[in-house]
C-alpha cells in the first residue's frame, strides 16, 4: 500500500464489483463490469447522470459489522465497489481517484441519510454505509474488475501569476486572477501561490522560476501581457524559462477563441514545460482568460498526471 505525507493510505485495491437490478436491495458481486462516463456501473439500478453514480465502501468498514456478529460481506450494504486499503470516509469532496489504468472519478458525497432503515440496521442496530460509504461520479470510464488498483490522485498544485503594471500598483482589481482561482477547482486543483507583478521581463522570469523550481507547482497560469502593447512581455519571459514548448495548447486556445472574435489571433500567448511543471499564458481579460482556459481544461488533468509521473530526476541543474 502507498501512504501520503499525512500517513493516510492513498492506494488500495478493488475486492468486489457489485450490481443489483433494483434499488433498495443488496447487490451481488459479479467480479467485473464497465464504468460509464457520467453514468455509473453499467447494468446497475443506480446509474444516471447525477452526483451519486457509483457507491464505494471499504472492506475495513464491513469488518466492523462482522465484528458485531453479522454474516455480511461485499455488496450487502448496496455498494457498487468494495475497496481495501484506502480510508474512504476521510477523502474530501472533489478528491480524484484512479481505478485500474484508465478510469478516473471524483468523490461527490461522503455518507448519506437513510430515510428508511435497511435490513442490516434492524439486524445489528447499526449500519456503516451512511457514515463510511462514499459516492463518486465517473469522469473517464472503462472496464473494472476485482484486483484492480484504486488510487487517490494528489490535487493539482497551481500557481497564478498576473502580469499587470496597474494591477501591481493596486490601481486595477485583478478579476482574471480571482476568476482562475475558482475555475481551477473544476480539475481537482488548489491554488498554492498567487502573485501580481508588473510587466517587467526579469521580474516575470524570477517568479516563474520560483513557482516551478522551488515551490514545485504542477501548473502555472499567467494572465496578462500577451498582446501587442510595447509593455506586453509575458510570452518572451515564458520562452526564456521553459525547456519544452507545448504549441498545441496555445494553438487550440487561439482557434477556439477565434470562433468568438477574430481578434483572438492577436494573442501571443505560449505554453511550455519546465521540469515537471506546465506553464500556460492566458489573456488579461477575464472573459478571454476564462474562454481560453475552459477550452484546454478537459485535457489538463491527464497531461499533468503524465508530467508528474515522469521518473526523471528533478534535482538536476538547468540553464536559467
């Protein structure tokens, strides 16, 4: 098993895949199944485009009920997936999970309110599912079977760098930065660094290097300084920092934005990789920054997962 820095188990395995034809009844371990994106476990009574698509309960929780003398096992608490090795109830809402090689899911609810007492409750005077079961929605589907690994995906660590002369002086509210702080939550990210700097190339370079080399952030979003103004220098500063260009990101953002306004072709924003971090230039306008980020947002978790999983040593020397 794998543990986090806090000592919690972050990797376990699937010990049962359970379905039922009707709601409100125990499920049967069928050994394997297909988890469908934004739907749930194929063939199960609880599927649908809602927030409780798939239910999970840990084998450790079931054993608590066995210790009370009950003859129960996987599926008896109407859970779809029985897991072992992860403390499910302590996972925050929004936690991303990897199941097997392909499946990605998001925790949407911890526990539930039982309006009608189930058979288990009347047998034991207690039921563990309302307290320790969790629910997920499927972000990326695939085949699941007993023995598959289930892993907690660490949150994406984000830095936001607003490049604005007036913003750095407090003469303009940074609405783009505030908007991005909220928007990144949709990809399971948390903002750990937020800075507003003037349109000075060396200052921007210094902050980008700090966010990547020292803070070790996974994703750095810059906003502002991508236009034609003589003071717009963000792309040049970024090119000075990155080691690999990722042209597809910038090209796609411009392509999608041009469907809205031809002026999008005037954006000079770039994207690239330094060490294990991805840097993306976004426009300074809140509307344009949102449109651009939302265009590439679906691809970012997968790309960042690959980038973070690189086995290359990240302590090597790099040219500044």
